[in-house]
C-alpha cells in the first residue's frame, strides 16, 4: 500500500497485484460480515498489510468524519507483522459498512480521505 498509483486500484502497481488486493478486500468484507452475524466477539487475524488496507478503506468510508477503530488498529499493528484481534459483532458491522463504502469511493476515484468533503 505504500506506492499508491492512479493506474491500478487499491494502491497496486500491476494488474496481478490489483487482483490480489481485490481478493483481499472481498475476504475482509466476507470476514467482517461473518463476525457481524456472530452471537459473540470473534478472534480475527490481520497481517500488517491487511491492517493498512482495512484502515485506509475505513478512513475513506468514514470521511469526512473519523472512525476511532481505524486509529486503534494502526496503533495495535504498529511494528508487528500480524495481530489477532477480538472484534465484537456490532463493531464488525460498522467496519464492514465503512470498508464497503471506502472501496466504492476508491473505485469512483477517491484515494485520500482528507480530500473527501460532503456538501
């Protein structure tokens, strides 16, 4: 995610990498949907790349507002190759909605949450 380009979606630098990121987004959405339907919190594992992708998409989805969970995820994952998180169903539902909205906004051309304005 470090080298975002305008050529490919989700910060990819090639078609193959874009396909991989599309798969990651689909997996994130389906996992969050599954957790949101659970009767209890669920343990979810994310790599550092996964944290970067999910928090970026949540930020795009939440903009121009903020979603504290993305900042917390960045803090938890800072300097670690991967983390295990215990996510409550209601938070997973919010996360899924924001990731979905962020992915939609990105496909429509947005990539910087700070530039999104709602009029």
